[in-house]
C-alpha cells in the first residue's frame, strides 16, 4: 500500500526528530513547571517518576513550561526527567473507529483490541485548529430527520445546524440524546461524553444508544474523575473525529456532546491554574474564548457534507441565564429547553416548545409547515395564559374564541409532543401529524 505524501509531511511536522528532554523544577497546583527547551503549546510529554506519566504543555512563563498531567501524579519530584514525545496534539484517524469507545487520549476502552488493523491507512489531524472559512461554508437548506416528533415538527433542525439542549439535572437529556443517536437520519454519529458520571457511561452505551446505534457511532469518553486536560481534549477529539468523517469520508455527521458545561468547567480549572483572573461565576476569560472555538467546528463544509451539532448545557438551579448557557445561546443556531415541570408531569421528552427556538427552521421548511407550527405554538401560549382559570373552573366556554380553540386541541398537541423512547417518527409523518392538528383546531 502506497502512503500518501501528505502523510509523510504530517509525520515529519509532528514527530520529534531528536530527543528533547528537561526536568521538573516545581509543582504549582494542578500544574508542573519544567525547564523544557524545544517544547511548544500542545506538545505531548512524558514525566519519569515512580511510573511514566503523560502530560501536555499548556503554557509558558519566562523560560519555563507549564505541564498538565493526563492522570493522577505519583512519585514526581524536583528534578524528575521530562521528555517531549510529540511536537503537537495530533491523532491518527480511520473509518475503523466506527463502533468503538475511546478515551480523551484516543485509546480504546471497550476491550475490543487495537483501534485499527495492522497496516491500515490513517489520516493525521490536529486536535486544535482553525475552523473552515465562513464564506466557504455551504448554506443550510435541508432539514435533518432526528426521529423526534416535537423537534421535527415544531423546532426543525437543518443539516449543519448547531443546537444547544438546555437542561437541569435529571430531566431526560441523556435519554433524548440516545433517542436521536438511534433514530436520526445521519451517516455517522460521534458522541462525546464529557465529565459524565462513570456509572452513566455504560448505561448510555448499552441502554440509550443500543447495539444498532453503536455500529454507526464513535463514542469519546472522559468521565468526571479524569483530569481537566483530558476532558478538554476529549471534547476537541470528538470534534476532530466528526470533521474527519465529514471532510475525508464525505459523510453527514451527527455530533452529540454531553456536556458543554463540564467542558467549560474543565477549561476553568486550567485557566485558574495558569493564574487567569476569575470572572463571571468564577469562569475565566479563556472559557469564553474556548467555547466558540469548539462550537464553530460543527457546520457545513465545502464538499456539501455537514456536521449537525447537538450540545447539552447543564444549567445550575434551572437558571437559563447562567454564564455558560447565555454564552452558548449567543453562539449556537438555536436552543431546546428541557423543563423540569414537564418532566415531573411525566411528559417526555420534556421539551418546553414555547421557550425553545430553531433559528434555521425558516430556511429548511415549507411555508405551510411554518404556518401550522405557528398556529400550534399560538394555541399553546393561549392555553398556558388561561390554564389556571381553566383548572379551577373559573373559565366559561364561549367567553373567548381563542381559548375555546386552544382547549379543543390541547390534548392532541400534548399527545403529539409526547414520545416513548422506543418510538420513532419520521420527518414526513411529523409534518403530517402537525397538519392534522392544525386542521382540527380550525373546525
């Protein structure tokens, strides 16, 4: 097999052609300060102590490099040897990644052996790089079928759109992600589980994603007990894998990331360790610079293929205006709000339609579809305003025509918005059901 010349160029650029070594000079919180000539930001290193520990260069001060280890440090002392193993953060990618579960370093953790067969061709990609030129992106004109009625009908998502799923804890965001990963009409799914509980990872893969979903998915895992650096790397690794399947394999990719908030918390840990001043709710300025660099990696490409990004945002105390939720909303092309009130009423998926929005929906739907969705949204708003009067029996039928209309269709609307986890509804069927509700309300 002939290896492409660009692969040689990539290997020459990232490989250490001679042994570059230094030593640890002091420990500063989560960081280790080292004298390490030849290192650059993103360089991968090993520290030799009681055991060999991998680390990455995350900053500099004067003539010293700051290293952040990938794991808990044991047996490191002043003067421990440090060696540079790679000039930059790069990862070899292949279509053999499908069906595999890997960690933030790119190592398999599913017990299925090596990631790639021997002598298989790989494409080397940088984990941190500039996004596509905005003028080179194709315009989003086609909807993506996510298999969820409420989204297909009322909050239509376009191929290449980026959407935030705003939710507190325990309102069903992981279950919703699992449903979309199984039912979405995408070629490949890339799922980043960033800062998740260790218990939830296997449950998500086996119960929510399922065997069929895993076959066309790549899962990148960095649990809450891993280092902040690994959590940040895992998020960028998931984005890099999605870009590989979009750009090099010409696939339409669905990128699911849970959660952006824990990515931001990890970036905050790194920023505080480097001496950045805390800003809003303790988040450092680098967090708000890192968010667009991560989120803008999804979208359309010059080859007509796309990455549709769905990012969960875990909001503290159900406060939808907390700093990360507010920053994510300003970057993304829409947001779905999951309501605790709906979840407590056993209404799943617990999407609050009136509080949610899809900025791309007008570009990917027909005029009739938008009119039907607008009518249903209006009836939902009217019913919500009069709900207390209706529940206590203070409203008399005939007093207001709009309220009467809303009452007549509210059960149909709620039935449409509810969906079982083992149920899938196509985009065309969702629009047809929307039309039937709109006609029923006009009678």
